[in-house]
C-alpha cells in the first residue's frame, strides 16, 4: 500500500520531495536509483540531515542534505504537497525554539512512509521504481573533480575549510564530520572530490569525531580517514589520539580551532532568552587559558602541525595523507581572532 501511495503521489504532477536515509544514503546504487526516480518524476531529492553513512563524491548523485537550521530546512521543503520517506523518519527541527515549528513537514503536505528505519528501504525503493517504470541505469553524469578547481586561499573559514579538504581528499577515503559550526562549507567542498564515505553525528552527542574516526580506520581495510573535529568537542575524547598512535592508524585529523563552543553560542542566541551576561558567554569560550593542541596531540603520540591560512591547510593535508599513520592539523579559523 505504501508503494502504491508513493507512486500515485509521484505521478500526481504536484510538487513532491523524496527524503532518503539509512542504507539508501549509504549505497551508491540505491542513491542512483533514487536519483533516477526523482529525475523521471520531477521530484526533489534530499537526504536526512545527519546520515550515519552517506556515499559522496564525483560520479555519485549530488543529493543535498536537509539543512540543520529549521528555517533553512523548511525552505527546502516549502511548497511540497507530498513527502516520500525512504529509510528515514518524519523530519523535525533538532531543537525546539520559541514561536518556531518543530515539525518541518509543510502544512498541507501529505506524508508517505515508503520505508522507515529498520525496514528494507532498498527493496521498497526498487519496488517503487518498478511501479513507476523507472529502469536501473548508471548514476547521473559525474560532477567535476575538486582538484581541478583553484586551490583555496586566504583565511580559514567554513568555505575554504571544505574546499581544502575536498581538493586534497584521497581516493576512497572515509570522512568523519564533527566540525559543527564550521561544517556549512563541507558539502560544496566534497561534492566533486573523489568517491568517499561521509560519517556524520546522528544523535547530538559531543566528542563523536575522534573515536568514530578511530573505529573507521580499524574497520576500513586501509582506507585513509579524514576527521573534521571541532575544538570544544575534541576535549571530550582526546585519548582517541593515543589509540590512533598506538595502532598506527591512517587518520588525518583537522582540528577546527575557533577557541569557542560556537554552536552553543549560536543556539543560545536562537532560543531568544535575552542578551546573555558575561558569565554565560564565558562558559562558551575556550580561551583563558588557550588550548595548545600541538602539545596535546604530540603528547599523545600523534604528529601535529598548525595552519593559519587555507593554503597552509591544503599543503599540510596533502603531506599528511601521503604518510602512513595518524596526523593532526590545528586549523586556526579566522573567527578565532588570533
């Protein structure tokens, strides 16, 4: 019944969005099939905000993730009369805010649960494609190779951070993202990079990046792991660097150094609780004393360098990827004010 209802919605001629997640997001062939269904029916194709694993890179469909900020996600879904869920749940805002809806499904939009998490979403998608008469074919044309683009330059900000990571990414790498407030440029930077897997923060925990990268390197069969790790979150799980050194794991950590819990500062402003006082602001500041991530990393056995420009970051990334074992790059963001 869910396949028939979803097919009818996609045939209706009304604006439809397909939201994928789970195994569909992780499987390049399933992604390609979802892209063919979307192309054949004129539907928008989106991925859940925080996929546990998502296949990305050149030659794979360019599927936008549903935005983290609720108002941006609402804009992506605005005007849709139908939303088809494939391997994911009904989209909701990450946090509750005064006067803002938590449910991101537009008013008047019909929800079609083709396959929820824990069910065989890939088979359900194949059944939908068959009912629509959409054949399985190659993925859409490859996006460009990020290494053909001009190398990033200037200060390190979210855009140049993403560009540097994408331009230097090794083939078949695993990217672990806990860069938090600096992640907004990562999608564009990785879109044309060599094929890779992206692992993201699914549950809102703090300190996911370093241990996840460690586990990915153990299980990855020799694939290079690139970990984008925010500085505040890193403080929760720094001993993972020692494990990386002990096991000689091929992990390159980009320590996103902005000297603040920037995402918490942003969320504090968004709850509209009034202007916070100096004590509240100080709780979100990582200076006084400033952290020496070079010393911390080296003390745990992982070689470390510092980059203060996008050019330095790209060069240090390329050098780290070319050597076996773990490396850490302290990427000083322009917003750090030093």
